[in-house]
C-alpha cells in the first residue's frame, strides 16, 4: 500500500554505498548534499498517502484491495489513462515539474512491462513470472525505482563487446544457483542515490556478440558491490534557500553506477542475455509509451511554472501594461500549451493494444518529445530576455540586509515602482535558479537530452506517424488532373 514520507526515509538506511568527494556517505537522508532532495521525495509520499488524496492518487491493489499508487496502474481504458494523468500532474506540481525521475516514472515503465509479460516469457516462463512477481512487490510496497539503462561514453565507435576492457559496461559475467553476477558500469542513475532499487538494462539496440549486455534486472540500492558516484550536488554549495530556492530542494542527483560483481537473485532477473527481448521490452510493450507520457505531463507542469514566473515578472515590474510585453507573454503561453495539448490529444485518441493495455497515441506523444528540446530552449530564452540585466544586479546573498548601509542602498536602488527590494530580489533569484544557476544548467541539459539524442526521438516520431493520412491527400489531389489538362482552370 502507499507509504508515508517517514517510511520512505527509513527505507534508505540499507547500507548503500554512495561516494561523494572520495568518501562514503553514511546516511543520504541527513547528508547536506542529499537531505533536502530526500525531504522533497518524502513529501511526495506524504501527499499520496494522505487519506484526503486517496481517490486522486490511488487505486485498489488487485492483491489485497489496499490503496496503491496510481503510477503502477496498468491502464485498460481512457478513463484509466486520465486517472494516471491527474495523479502524475498532482505529484509533478509538488516539485514544480523539476523532479524528472520522480517515483512515478520508472513505475510507469513497469506498468507497461507487466501489461505484456508474454514478451518476457519468450526467454522462458520463469522470467515472465519474475517480472510479474517483482512488479506486484514494488507496487504493494510503494518502492521508489530508478533506472540506469545507458552505457558510459567510453569508445562510442565500438560495440559493448568490442571495448578494450571486457565487461566495461553492466553485463553478466557469471550464472550460478543463486542468480547472475553483474560487472561493469552504467549511467545516468538519475535519482538512484535516493531511490530503493535500480532497474538495470540497455535501451539502445545491441548488436550480435553483445549478449552479455542484453539484460533486464533490478538491484536493491544497498546491494553488496554496487557503488554510486553522484555528480557535484547543488544543495551543498548553496548559501541559503532564499538565494537558491530550487537548487536546495529539487536536485534529484545523477550518478555513475559501478557494479563490482553484484549478485542479482534469479527472482529479480527478467531478461537474461537476449538481445531481441531487451529491445522489445521497451517498445513492443507499452513501457516506453507510458513512461514518456509521465515525462511529458511532468514537462508541461514545469513549463507552466516558468510561464508563471514570466507573468509574475511582468506584473511586478509594471511592464505588463506594455502591449509588446503582452504579446511576448501570449507567444510564450502558446508554446507552453503545446505539450499539454499533445498529452490530452494522445490520451483522447488512445488505442487498446493486443494485450488489452491502453496506449496514448504515439503520433502525438513522440511529436511532443521531438519538440521538447526546442520548446524548452525558446521558453527559457524568452524568460531571459524579459529579465535582462535585472538578475545580475541582485546582492550576493540575503545577508546584505544584515548591514544597515547595504540594506538602505538596495532598498533605494534595487526595487520596482510597487515592489520593494526584498520581494524583487526574491523573485529574481528564483528566476536565476531556473535559467542561470548550475542547477538551471543541468535542468537545461536534462530537457535537451531527456530521451537521448534528438535524432533518436525524431526517428520514433517518423515511425509513429500515420503517413497514409498525409500521402493519401496528395494522391487524391494528383489523381484529379494530369499533364494533358492544358485547357486552363475549370
């Protein structure tokens, strides 16, 4: 059933090995680099566990009828998709859309996996049974799953099995009576340092010869031999929440994961050295579709937050009265509306696949994903233009108001006609943290490459578009005349 934030925090005390600055972190829930992010995730669990949100956030577990998070629901209808969307949107609002890999992300992938377990049975019925058993466990225990499904960028011109070091990437080195042994590294591990389990696989197609890397397993974050190396964490370097209101709360962390002969029990193995099933699990099932629908819902919530910043800036500075500023805001609002409209359209035109799973229309879903990097660039750039040099003249920290002279200078010179200095600085520092800080730069990179290279996403858009709807119109037009029709218009 759903768990509380306190229960989630307690679950992180599992002996995990997270290494920051060459030292092992004793407890991620209290370490200054992670504590605020852990608290933000705990808030998500408190929201879903709140009886007042039961109808919005949960459904009855088929196992025992207790409430479980809607992110685990295998959708069978448009109504199910709508229920999932509303729950996802509510969770996304808690972080203003800034937690890209919140607990409902990988849960959505597993809902897709479980809805088509017959694909996993192609490697043997035991693997499909493992998948269903694990899905039900994760659902009923309300686990936070992250994933690491990309190989580190070492020699990108060679296949995994052709690298100079054998088992450089996460791969099977041994099988025994207890399970499989995983060796190698995997990225990006977003959220892994503060999650419960890591799903390890490879989302990119693998060539023949790379069977050892064709895996699908789940590893507890406290597993022996698993080491996590997060990038620099932004909360630890922030001077205060006033100065860095987003960096201090919503850094979900990204980590390099190293598997030093990690034993994965058989019950947590879903694909074992099968290239075809490894690829099929994402696209032949509804997993990629449902996981990325969650991502687009989160994305449009984030864009609404940015749009709100732009409107608030115009109102506070008094430029909202300017016609040109209103037009800029109108164009910004139009761009922000695109992904939400596509999610709603994909939901309304969803289809039921051969396994009885409702899938949002891939044409619209992948169109939204294709536009995502460009939309984010344009929207962030527009907010930068609207702010101008205002973000640069803010004080170095909120401590400026502790000095009477400095405070007087800022109150006199850094204000808007109807807004005092502190309120102006607070808003501008918030905007800086979404457009200019190190946290903002990572967020920009995340939206640019959320689904990998944009060429990959464009390829999916190409594959998902019903081309006959367009070319039939052209054929109909062409068939209405010929080169012999020289008599002029009729």
